[in-house]
C-alpha cells in the first residue's frame, strides 16, 4: 500500500531564523526608507542655508530619486555576482558614507553630489531587502502574508514618518542632523547584518552584466522620473524641460522592453516574468498604489501649511495619525490575507484610502483638525493594508533566483507610479492655484486635487480585480520538508 503524502500543518507562524533575518534587514534599511522623504520638508531651510533658489536646492531630492532609479536595475545582477549578504552590507556602507558626507556639505552642489551616493545605496537596499527576506523563507508559501506584514512596515511608514522626523529635527536641531540621524541606525544595521544574516556565498554565479540593457533602462528610468519631477516643481507639461527627458526616457524604456524579451534569462531585468499573471497583476496595481501613496503625500503637508496656516512642525505632527493607522493595519492584514485572499484584501485597502481622502475634498474652514486627524487614521489603515497582498502575490511560485528579478520589477513599478501620481496632482494643484489670491479659490484648488487623489485610489481598487482571488495554497517543496520534520517530531 502506497503511503499518502503527509499533510501540511496549518501553522503559519514565521520560523525564528526567517524572522531574525527580516528584522536585521528592517533595522538596516529603515534609515534609507526614512531618508527618501525626510529631506523634502527641509527644502526651504536648505535653500536659505546655502543661499540658493529653491529650484536649485530641489535637486537634493531629485538627485536622490534619480540615483535610486539607476541603482534598482543593478540589484539582481550584483546580488548574483557578490552574494546578497555582501551586497547588503556594501549598500549600507555606501549609504552611511553618503549620509556623513551630506552632513559635511559646504555648498548646494556638494550636497547634491553626496545625495547621489545616498541614493545609490538606497536604490540597492529597497529591492534587496524584500529579495533576501523571501529567499530566507526558502520557498515556503505558508505564513508569507504575515512575513510581508513585517517586511513592509518601514516601506509604508517611511513616507509618513519622514516629514514628521524632518520637522522635529528642523525645529530643535541644525540641518546637518537630517543626515546624521542615519549614522547610528546604519552602523547597528551593518553590525547585525555581518553577525546574523546567513552566508549565501555558495549561490554566487558571477553572471555577465547586460551592458546594453543597463544603458537603456537606467537612463530611461532616470529621464522619466526627471521629466515627472520637473512637472512637480512647476514646469508646465508642454515645456521642453518636461517633454524632452520624458519622451527620451520613454523611448529608451520601450527599447529595453524589446531587448529584455529577446534576451530572456540574460536580460538585466527579466521582463518575461510579466508573463505570469501574479507578477503582471501585482506590478500593475503596485504602480497605482505608488501613485495613490506618494501623490497624496504631496498634498497633505501643503494643505496644512498653505490653507490652514500651520507651521512645518505642526503639519508634520498632524500626519502622525496616518502612520498610526498604517502600523495598526499590518498584523491584521497579514492574517486576513490568508483568510480572504489578495484580491479582496487589496480592494478593502484601496477603499479605505479613498474613504480617508474624501473628507479633505469636502473640508472647509470650520472643519476641525481633530476630525481630519481621525480621517487620516482610516487612510493609514488602507495604506498599511495594500502593500502586503501585492508583494505576497508577486512572490507566489517563484524559484530562488527569480525572486530578485520580480522585486526589481515591482519596485520600479511603484517608483514610477509614485512619480506619476505626484506629477498629476502637482499639475492639478498648480494649474488651479495659478492667479488665485483668495482663500476660497485656494480651497477649491485643494478640493479638486483631493478628488483626483480619491479617483486614483478608486482606479487602483478596480485594477485590483486583476489579482487572483482566494485559492487553496499549494505547498511548496520547502513547506513539505517542514511538514515532514514537524510530523516526525
């Protein structure tokens, strides 16, 4: 009589070794994620400090964003070339060097150059953090949602806490602490990584670098983001500053698509992975989630300061309820994912984001800050919910070496989506504010922008229908091995 396969236990707890790896990655990567938004609130302060126009110092943020875009496509190749552990420590060290140099900057150009170093380190860390966490799970499908709930904590909180921390620093300390605050976090992160991250040197394959792919994709992404960033800083959609980099970037990106599909496994970023429904649907919705998240993050601080007359610090503190809601949602979302599936959970998340944005489109001068803060908790619950099912779906059924490829694809989708959403809302707001001198006109402009932000969340909700529904999980090889060990014990 043939023995039937051993059943897979229903226990979805994250193994201690995997959880340890995840927390090491979170501690090291949190500084880079926080730093991606912490400087945005200090643009005016830095412009006064270095006695340059805001249009010049804005490159402190733009250069960081472009460096991120250039580094992301290199992550998969670099991980295969030197190993994930070594690459993670090297990226942390590069980010640390950039942070220290930024604090020592003597003028605007030097600060911009040093921000590029920070961005290169951060651009590697963002996708690598997710890749190493999923690879540490060894192919397990059980408990993936709960693990993603932990992994995505800093990714969700960074854009929310960045302005808050920046406001607190600028209120009591010098601008240099915007960068020095990273130093102790990164040093601890390097030490923990060297001690606790598993050695993966045996998996080093030393592939050849796809130079043509790099020369197409890296500048293509950078130019697309540059064009969208110029829209945000006030250049018209039809201006040469916007159209030239945007069109050239799109042309390079399209050329890379054909190049990648032709080279298949040898491509810098293997777009053939988009042939899988899980990867394609998650990437599409991830693009919209970036637009919904970062677009509204442009509006909210401006709303508090411009329309309600709050200080920079007060505006930053008023964003805290959104972070609280996002943090509170994560453990709940990890459990719900396994019960109701990715599609339903993602739709719930975007519905909460829309509901948490509508009151800002209806608010008037008599609307209390207490009510709007409570609304931001609801919006935060939505923000904290959507990333978990999207990242989990994108990782479904992947082999070990495919994981870095998919993390690069989803990260690029979210990065470009964030820039696109920010640009759209910036166009709406600046167009409607043009020539407005009264409070009523300014309020109408913000109301329209918040309605557009609500529409983006609703569009993302509808796109979530592309995601797979709740399916009975098929145990992976790693799950079966774990099951046999647990039954034997």
